[in-house]
């Protein structure tokens, strides 16, 4: 399995990253045809024509929807823990988000712990994407776009702002200031940097 950071596959001017949050549903049709799209976790089940599918948490394979989509015609980017048991096209290295201070992305490592959508944003930015557009990256609530309930800890996914939001915001600020990325959200999100909608 090759590291996604060792390829040019994510080297695009604009990339759409789609999370599984319900706030993104009304914006699926707003993605221009032919766009580079990366779906995160359960967002593989949206009607979006994605090029990449990224999964991070080791518990993801416990879900039937994961196995139902393993044969989809999409490039799979899985964490080491998932790829050890399930074939993936590409993988990525891991560092703890809680040690985020003066990040060093040059060795292909990304910071985990701030959701898979944060991981996807880092990978795209590291690869040269300058415009990263988020959809369905709500960072609040415990429900997916299809009405199903999330399986994360209640204290992490509260009705309000997720606890990981601050760490995600810190990463976004670093990517903007150091890599010159423009990161915005089409749908409503708790992320400060990406909060303003674009249409």
C-alpha cells in the first residue's frame, strides 16, 4: 500500500471534501460535474460522484455500510488500522492532534483526533490544493445525512459544538497561514475559519 502523500493524486487546485453531517444534504447538487471530491466515512453512501473515499477510525469496519461499499469504483484511502484488515489503494501516517504545536508535514504525517474530515483537509493541503471546500462537516450533533445516529461517545458528539472543533480550527489556521489554503464551507459548520457559506 502506497502513502497518499507520496503521489500527486491530490494535487488539484480545488477539492471538495464531503462529511456525513446532515447540514450538507442540500448542497450535494452544488458540486460542479467533474470536480475532485473526497468523501469521508459514511458519506460514501451519498449520491455524490466521488474520486476518493477516506476512512480513519478503527471502529469503522464494524459498520455494515463500510463492507457494502468496499467494491465501489473509488480510490480508497484508509488509516493503517483499517488497511491492515481491508484492502486500500492508499494509506496515511498518524500523529496525535493533541501534540499539535509546530507541525511538520514534510514527512507525510497528518494529525488525527480532530475527525476524518480534518485528516482529509490536511492531505489535500499537503498535496497542493489551494481551494478546499467543505460540505457536511457540521462539527455538531450526532446524526448523519441519512438520519442514522453516530456511534461516537456522547460526551464527544454533544448536541452542540463537538469537542474536536478547536483542534480542527487550529489546523485550518496553520494551513491557511503556512500553505496559503483557502478553506470554506458550503454548509453550516461550527468551524470558525470555514464558517462563511459560499454559493
